[in-house]
C-alpha cells in the first residue's frame, strides 16, 4: 500500500495527450507522462484494502500494491524488480492493456481507481532509461531444445522464460520481423516498435534464436520441428477474421482491418507494404471511411484513417450503445460493460450503435455506400426496425469485427492437433499440452482472441509446463 490516508487526500490524476491537431501529423506516441512527484502521489493512493482485488483483475497477477508502495517510497529499482517478477513486458501492457486491474481496484467503487497503468509504464520506462534492465542469462544449459512458433506476446514471453532457465530456444515467425500482432497490428502511435526491438536484443543475448520469414506448416514442416526439438510450442495467435457475408462484400473497397493496419506499420518501418497487401495497397486519404466493429481494432482503424487524411470516419457497431456508467453493484470487481471513448475517437469520428449492414453498393466494383438498418434488442434478440433503412456514403469499408480463431491452413492442419468446440487448439491451462505428444499451445491460438496481458500470462505458464515436462521440475513461476 502507499500512504495510509493517501486515497482520502489525493485525487486521481491521469496522463494527458498531445493536442489532436499536432498528433494527427505523425505516427509517434503522444501520451504525456506524469511527472515523478505526481506519480508518487498517485502511488500513495493505493489503500490498505485488505483484499487486493487488483491481483485477480490482472491476468499476470502483478504485485500492484507492492510496487505502488515502492514508488511512493521512491525505491524505483525495487519496484522494477517486483514488476518484472510477474510480467516480461510491462512496457507493452503499460501502453496497450485496457487495465482490468483498475476496474478491480477497490477505489473504483467510487470511480477513482489508482492509476495503476501509468505507474506500471513509468516503472519500466525508468528501468530502461537507467540501464537497470539487462539480459538474464542462464548459468548453465540444460541440453534441451524448444521451438516456439509465433512471435506475438505469448511466443515472446514463452521463449524468454525458457531461455532464462537454460533451454536452447528457436522462435519462428512467418513475417519478416518479430513481434506478431504487436508489430503489425498495434499502430505505432499506441506503441512504437523500438520497444519491441530492444526486447529482441535482450532476448538474443539470453540465447533465443530468431527465424523470420519461416512459416511453420508452409515453408517449414511441423515434422522437422518434432524431429529436431525436444518440444514445440504453438503460439501463432487467432488470425482468422470474422468476415461480412453481404452482397457487395467482394468489392475492392471492402478490406480487413488487419490488412489496413499492417500496411501502415510497414510504411512507417520502411518495409515492403505489399507483403501485407495481397489485394493491393489500401489508403484512407480523401475517402469516406466506414469502420465496422466497435472494439479496439476498430478504434485503431479510426486513428490510422484520420492520420492518413480521411474525408470522414464513421464507426458502427451491431450491439446497442453501452451505458456511460456501469452499475457497480453488479459489475465490480469484474470488467464492466460501459461506453469507452479512445484517444482515436477524440481525434474525430462519428459513432453509431445497433446497426446492421445489409449491402455494399457501388459501380464497376468501386464502393460508393453501405446500406444499413437500425436494430432493436428485445429479450436479447436482434430485430430490425421497420422503415429505418439508410445508406452511409463510403469509399472504403474496414472490417474490424474480431477474430474467430487460428488460421487452420498450415500449422494447425499439418500438426493434426485436436481443436475445441470454438475451433481453437485444444489444451488446458494446467500443462498446456495438445493432443499430440511434445506439442504445446498457448495464447490466442489456444484461448481465442484476447488481450496482450492474457497472452503474456499464457506464454509464461506454458514455459513452466514445458520446463517441467523436459526436466521433471521447474523453478519458473506459474
């Protein structure tokens, strides 16, 4: 905990953003961190609540009261050690995690939770700035080798944990750079990619070998991995998008959100964007953009479209508009369903809810509009409202409706592992083993589309399971 009476004396204060007019001119991060004095004050608000619900709210079970108290006391190095004991990549979660820990904070009962996310980000950023973060090299090698397939947050966490206990780890990635969704799904203005690069330098020093442009199941066979490694971890993510089965879907102006976002990240990195664009280059410049899907990916499309100079951006969602404020008696300490407005929304966007798309209209294959109808929900059932049909002007329609599981072609099909009822790779959270001996699965490929922090948790737990199976015991934390 922080100061005994801190939560009574100090109000919650959040980090601010650069002015929208300025930040829309670039793709860099634009959050203005809190000064050290204010960070200590915010940490001081962490109260002696008896049961720290933030622990259960955080998928990696961060020791939040511990490092809040250490920041309040000014012991930043000890705070870093505490933070890194549960989370391999706090600089990722400190930027892009939606902070379920804050929703679970006891002070959130009064709508003023501790500013956990900003404090976490400040601790890890200071650690890098001061040179406190160094490779954790195993004292001796185990003689065991592990292939980790997929370099998103689950694969990165799993590979790093295994290397730190002495296993020889090779990380396979189908793209030309490591990072998975972190690299080619998260916009640079939310998380700059140098943050990934410096972790890769650390991991390489710890003994992880990187194999890029190596798609297991396509250019590399799963059989070869089974023959050459003592264990194989499938951490390829949930990349199969939910699509839109309506007339006109095949038009060139209807594109997947991940195509759109990956292309811009490749442009920013100076890479060949066409490698992420099998259907050609996508740009929102001068266009009326419709984003279908009200989640984080849709929000990322809004921010990217505005930076590209879209004529207008409209985001629509099939579900009803959530309430601005949740009912704490029903939701706390769980994650609440309520209206969330992102920094991208604040940069300029029309939003609408309870909208069903009916048909894409256009001429000569070019999108000109999207026919829609309004919905009402009766006893949980979706019903169209008679006479509510309308058409939105559109030149570009971006589909950000989530993902339905891992892609089957390639790795999953070739591995012949069993799938669960939802189409994910079947494996439990005790040993993360699949139906095939020696093959493990973790992250979104196992649990379905989820948060970066859940992927890190599963990668860490899977690493312990692999270590335990290979060595008969494990010192890795679960």
